[in-house]
C-alpha cells in the first residue's frame, strides 16, 4: 500500500523553443511556404523524478508534430553521458501539433516533392537547436529537484471523435499526475489525452501549440507557478470534434473559428484537470523503474521495381514516394523490410504503469491494453520517442484507408505493415510489465 507521506525528489523545467525566423511547418503536405508568424509560443518541458540515489527518470515533452528516432536517441545519449541516466529512464513525447517547425528526417516525404535547399537549411538549423534545448531542459529539471509528493487520478474529456467511422471507438480517459511540494503547494501537472492536435487546419501557416498548447497555457494561467505538461494518447484515428463541424467559407472566419475551437478544447482539458485537483487522488510512493525494448515490425510484400516505375509514370500522390525508392535501388541501397519500433514503460512500484508507444498509434491499442491489464493502474501514451509512421491495429489494417495504408506515402516506409504487428507490440508491452499488472 502506498505511503501517503512518501517524499520523492522531483524537478520541473521549461524552455521556449519558438524559432525567431520563418520556417516550414510540419503536419500538412499542401503547406509548402515558410511560416507567416506566431499565434502562440511553443515549449519543451521536463519532469525529473527521483534523487541520484534512486536512479531518476526524466520525461521531456515537446510541442512538435513528431520527433525523429535519432533525435531522441541523441538527447538520451547526451543525458546519459552527463548524468548516467540510462535510456530506459529517459522518454521524449511530442504533442503532435501540426503548427510547429519541420524537423530533419521527420515525415521526410510529407510534401511529395523535394524541399528547396534554402528551406532545408532552416529545418536543419532548427533541428540542431531543438536537440540542444531538449538536453538543456532535461538537465535543468534534474538541477531543480526538490522534495515533493506525487499523486495521480483519471478524469474524462469528450472532444475526441473517431475520424474513420461515425461513432467509432475513442479513448476519452484523461490520466493526470500531480506534483506537490511537501507543504502541499502544487508544482506541476502532467495530463495525457488521445486525440490528434489538428484543430487548426492546413490553411493556416502560423506557429501554435493547438489545443494542447492552449491547455498548458490555460492551466498555468489558472494556477500561477504550476508547470503543465501535455502528452498524447492513442489518438491516431481521432480528431477534435470541431474538425467535423461545418466551418464558414470565408477565409478570415475559418481562421478565427478554428482558433476559437482550439482554445475551447484546451480550456476544457484545463477545467477537467482543475476539477481533478479537488478530488481524491492516488498517492505514488516509489520512483518509477524504466524498461525499453525494440521490436521489429515487418512490412508487407515490397513493390517490385517495375511496380514502382509504373507508379512514377502514372504520377499522382504515389509518384514521389515511388521515385525515392527507385533512387535508393539505383544507388545500391536495400529497401527497408521492417521497422525497429521502441516500446517503453515506467512502473511506479505496483501502483501505476505508464506505457509509452512510439508514433501515431490508433485507439485499439489503448483499449486492448486496458482490457488485458489492470485499467485502474494503467496509463497508455503514444507519440513518444520516434515518429516513423502510423501504427495500425489489425482492424485498421484490414479496413485500409489512410491510417492503415496510404499515410505511408508521406513518412517514407516502402509499403503498409504486414498482418500481425498489433500482436508484436502488445506482446512487447506485456514483457515490459510484471505479472501483477
């Protein structure tokens, strides 16, 4: 049983990661000019839990569409060299806002055309800057540790809607971790919701955190001195309900309407977090222990050279993707046959297990894990560590469509996944968590 008086060293930090120059934004392939300005500044934040003697863990959250695998690994390597914190105790999560800068090698085929060198130069520059910022905010959180108490609870939020099927499955749970000083003062909250961060559409070209950014901002405005961190659950097939509502045809009204919805969704999350702070929460008495494993997810049968040549000749959305794979073959490079996929988990003793799944994971994974494990002690997150492509379930693979197949054109893998990837991921989660869960 948890000791309600358990004191754990916890540090929090944040850093502004808004570029001071125009740069291409990620998320929408039709948006090919550099950014027009800033609606809202974006942030990287960090939460460090545990003293040096406890083998601490560090969570870094980043307002970006997606972090390349190699960027997360580089930040972890730097942290390990300077602090000794192992890879399993470091996790990087991204909010998936579609209104943040492109990063080198994140969804590299997004625009279905080569990026001009002058644009790529800024993308490369920002990627280097973000890597440095992530390292520094993690180190700052470690330096800022002070005696604290941890609690957590699960709320509910309602604006996510299945975007593939009317009335389709969603995960409306809102797990939230609270950090308080020994005097009871709230220091930080970390909340997780399964929904695309796409309230602002591709017609807008301003930097913004979208609903997740507004949620953080609203929480911090309502609770001065508190650091708010927002991560995303298995919401790859969920959009904010406002994306399915009629929007005025006039361009100025489209922008103002979508912005108002983004703020409203953020405020709804903030209000639920504030409500949860007034209710009973479960204490966490132990510093989490981390585990990470990579599993190879196989792709389906690869197209032949002739098939790729035919796609290039036909033009359309497939042509750029096919051309890039033909160029790889011409250079004598092998075509990728499987994806090295990181699965991570943090276990707060037997009180709470937090699962971190990489990239864009559909809701079936969360719902299944909650059936197979103890849902009352489970927190399922996605959009963590790497951004290789959508991770479809067996159901979504069978149905096909964007998340199950055609989205691969924008990420770079050669084809859709083979059947069986869902079980490989689920089995990995089970290996990372002990039987008591």
